């Protein structure tokens, strides 16, 4: 089977592991769909001659040993979880591309000095346990074991309980960041630039900084019919007033700064009950750290100003990642190999956060984008051409040969 056809088949295979058939990909971390996906990926790793392991967070590794004893690995991969009702390409495309690089190593019987290792990472999206980038943060040590164990989903299920339910073992060894020589990640662009320019490959120069907060507004429940308007402490009204003012903070900062409230939980969520508690998310992103910090400050001041007339507010920061510049050496390699293969490319910045930004704190990182049809992502219509993914395989294959110092 040709490379493009193999990629298409694997994308289609993985898209079947969703809890919302016909309505996009919903694959939450440690779910039944997660288990089906990880078994598929582990079998594919074994098929390609890799040694398979999982760590105590549930990240999956497929390793081709090198000739140097105890040498750090060149790591390739991405994540395999999804947002609710998302697409089939965000994350899995990068894992599949990495697997196909390993397949080329096997087909050509290459022996690396430094190990080649494929990784499929958990909970990049943060759709179940919040915060996001959980697998990579666990590997590099910015997510402690204690913090990990304390995370719960919206139903109060802890990470450890969810892992146990699908047979994963938290006590397995955790990966040391010192064991990583370099990290390569391919991802769909999730925006319109490459498609509009008709360029098949984007070499990522930098990744925007991002932070995520969970805001809680507490008031007092009451009967919708018998509580006078001047006697109410309505948590949802206060939350709505706060949320409506947040976009102006990003607009005033400018330079591509964005702010989003994407999740809203209302309690007790009854049509005839005044809400006594609202929990909502706030996601702030910018290419400049000063803009992120300015928006955080203004947001906190706004939220605190609503602590009147029985309303209580808190804002908990779940995640903070400053803007990251990727490795100049690997960027140069990616561009050189693209040119050698006569694959057109351009430099591009990432407006989305990725596991690559986490790994960039501990190792050299390179990242490629491929075009997204109509710039769409995080929706069922998400689509990228397998020809472009095959280009990514060829580029990463050549770069991985250099980084692993194939003999």
C-alpha cells in the first residue's frame, strides 16, 4: 500500500473510535475510545518493529533502539485525544506521520546511533481534565504527580480512577526529560494561511503563549417565581456580565491577542431555579507575554469587582505557557530537507498551543504544519490532504536520519 493510502486508512480507522458517531470525533482521555485508539496504535508500533511501552500517565512510546547505549531518543509524535465533536486530524495526523517515519526506517533497514522513538500523547486538549498539554507536561516535570492525582473531570472522577478503569497503571515509571535528544511534531495548521498561499508545508518559527483559567462565581439559589428581583444573588447574571466584558481586553491589547470563554457550567441548572454557582473557562493567547499578563490583570480586577451583594468569585489558573521560539538548528534542517525534496514551504507562527511548546523547555524542537481545508479545525469538517501529510513524512524521515545519526 502506498504511503498516502496508508495514511488515509489510518486516519479513517482512528476516526471510528469516537463516542459521537456521525457527529465528529469525541475521544476523551482514559475513555473507552481512548483504550480502542491506544490498542490500535500499540499494534501499529509492534507491526513496524518498535518496542512498546506506556508511562505512568498513559503516554505511549514505540522505540527503535540505537547503537549508543543509554542514549537519548529523537522523539516524533503528537496527541491522540480530541475536543468534543472535533475532527479526525487534530493530533492523530501527527502520530500517524511519526509512525510512517518509523516504517521507512524499518523498510530501509536503517540503524540509528540515537534511538528513534514514536510518542502518542494524552490529554493535549484538556477536554476531560482541564489545563491541557497533560502528557507532555508530565514528561518534562511541569505537572507533578501530586497535581496529576488531584485532577478530576466534571463528574468528579479522578485521573487515577479513570486510568484504572481502562487498565492503565499510574505506578509505571515516568519518562525523564533527559532521555530526549530532540522532539519533532507535525500538526494540521488549524487556520487558513497555508491553503490561501497554496503552500503545502509550514515550518513553525514560534508558538504563541497561552493561559487557561477556571472562574467560579457563587451566589444563592432561589425559586424563580417567588424571589423578588431585588432580593436575588444570581451567579449566572454576574457571570454573564463578566464574560461580556472580556473580549474588549484582548481587542485593546491588539497584535493578535485573543480571549475565549468556551465552557460554561451552571448549577443547579434548573429552568425554574436561580443559579447559585457558575464555573466557566477563560483562554488567553498572544505572541507577546506582556499582552497575556495585561489581560490576566484586567480580568482578575474585573472578576474581583463582582464580589458584592453576596456574590463570591475565584479565578484559578490551570495552565500558563509563555510564547516559545523553536530550535533554529532544527528549523534550518526542516527547510533544507524541504528544499532538497522540492517541497515548497514557508515560515509560519502557531496561534494554537501544542505539546511542542512544552518540550521546547527541555530539548531542541521542530514543528511542521500542513494546510487545513478552509482553515477549519475542532469541528467535524476538519480535513487535511493525505498528500501533504505524506510530504511531512518524507521531510521528517530525512531530518530524523540526521538527528539519529543513522549509520
